[in-house]
C-alpha cells in the first residue's frame, strides 16, 4: 500500500497530527510498503486510544484517496480488497504493541525496526532508507517525523 507517495503522506501527516494534538511521542519508526513499525509512547492520551483512532482515520482517508485517485492503476482491485461487508479492512486485526522494559530491549527493537529495509533488499545500509528514523539517529539527515529524545 505504501508504494505511492500520496498514501505515505497521508500516513505521515496523521502521525504528525497525533504528535501535535494527542501527545504521541515517536522514538523510532520505519514505513515499509505494507506495514509500519514504531517505538512510541504518550504523555497525554491513552496509547491504545491513539492507535485505535489513528488506524480508523488512516483506513478511511486512504480508502478515499484511492477512490479519488485517477492515476491509481490498482483502484478496482484495492477497493475490492479493502472493503468487506460495508467495512474498510485496512490494518491487520489487533494491536501488536510490546512494552519496552529495558534499554537492551529498546536497542533490540530499534535494530529490528531499522533493519527492515535491509532485510527486504531495498537498501544496503539502514540509514539510506528515507521512510525511517534511522537517518536521524545515525546523524545522516533529519527524520520525516519529529523524534522524541
């Protein structure tokens, strides 16, 4: 799904909105073509509520973007794939969060997240991937999302 810039932009703008209004703090992230990994916390709202609202909003927004996109060559197939029984099914069911309980566990998750594009064969070095926090963490470039420190 996230192979088109317009859909990526919708996702990133929604995360930025959650950061600005809901207290979402992003420590690390990577956006792959069909999923996203994030290390996040919140200093305001319930994290599960933020994720629930985020997923619901993105589902509707991207479905509408596909429907309204005259250049979308996969439009019929995607709309058929995403709409079941008058509901939009964009995300895998459930919330797969894991609590980070130590620096060692954080580092393990950080490495796993940042190595996704390397394992997928998209880049040779994890810091080369644009849709990731790795470039900022390695001091190569600013992340497309504001990172918590």
